[in-house]
C-alpha cells in the first residue's frame, strides 16, 4: 500500500493552485461598463416602418366611400364574375322613394347621410360604411307598440260574449280591457309579419334603392330579400323617430305599415 508521502505529489497536481483560483473568482472579474452593456444588448438599430394609409378625402362623406383604414391591402378571395351585384347610388331615385313613403316633402325630413344609412344593410361593403341595424331595433319597437294599440282600439268596438258559467260567475269587465284578449303574439305578428313588410317595401320601391350584397345574385329570395326589406322598413321608422319625433314615426306606421286597420 502506497504511503501518504508518495500520494502527496499526485494530490498537489490535481488541486488547483491559489493563483489560478484567484483569476476566476467573482471578485476578480472586471465590472462591465454601462456603455459596453448597452452595446451588447442592441440587436438592431433600424426601426420597422409600417406603411401608413393615405387619409380619406374630407369632402367625401363616409356613405359614399369605404374608409381606407378599414380596407385590406390584398383581397383574399377572388371575385366571382357570376355573383356581381351593383347597387343604385342615384340620390334622385332615393328621394323619390322617400316621397312615396313620407309624402311630397319626405325627401327633406332626414339628413342625406341618414337617408342612405336607413337603406344600407350590414351585408353591403362588409358594414364598413355603416348599416341600419340600430335604427331597425328602434323602429321595430315602435311598430310593435302601434300594432298592439291598433288591436286594442279595433277590438274595443265589438262586444265580447262570455261563455255561460255553472256558478254564475262573471269576469271583471272594463272599457279599457275589452280588447286585451285580442292582443297576442300570434295576432300581432300576422299584421306586421316579415312578408307583409316586404310587400309594402317593394310597393314603395325600397328594393330599387336598397344597398345590400346578396349571397347569390341570381337568387334574391333565397338570399333573404324579404328579411332585408323588413329590416329596412323598421330602420326608416327608427330614423324618422330620432330626427322628427314620435308623432311623425307613429303617423308613418299607421299610414304605410298598419294598412289593414284603415279598412
């Protein structure tokens, strides 16, 4: 067995010297200056310049053009030549429709932008020029209210016959409640159904100035023309209510939509 004296040279060779240990000690590493650290962390000094879209013309309103900031630089889907659809942008044709609906001066009741917005469906230009959904929401509430009031007034002229009761009980009766039994969702939807509103709108020429994009240009009915026309009628009522008040909107509903109650 080797003695301790013979192993000392081997242990000394494998043990790091104090000089070499001091060279790699943390206290011996020179501190990097702020300038060298900053240069070491910089990977690129050239900023990326995003292309800025050209500003829209100030004198052209939004309903006449697509905002350039909302248009994609490249079209993802190719244009199908068999499904092209062109809308009417003649202000004279639009004014004639409003005259037929609102009277001889109907084209002057609404601002120019609102007149176009009321006949613009959200399918047109992907809704980038505005659409009539919010106006239609308000107009639908007005039409449904006027339909309920019309049903109350019409049914109040007729006497409701009570069925005979074995215990001789009589329900409470009041003049203001005579037509309540006739105001139901089924009866009301019959007078303001989608098909009725679409027929009224087509008779007034709304379909000729309607701004929308059908799914299939060769099949307008299958693309939902009736629903779009009904929404447009509601939107025109809502636009009149906002800009001319409830009296004008109620008059429009009674004269142009609830035509069955005028007979």
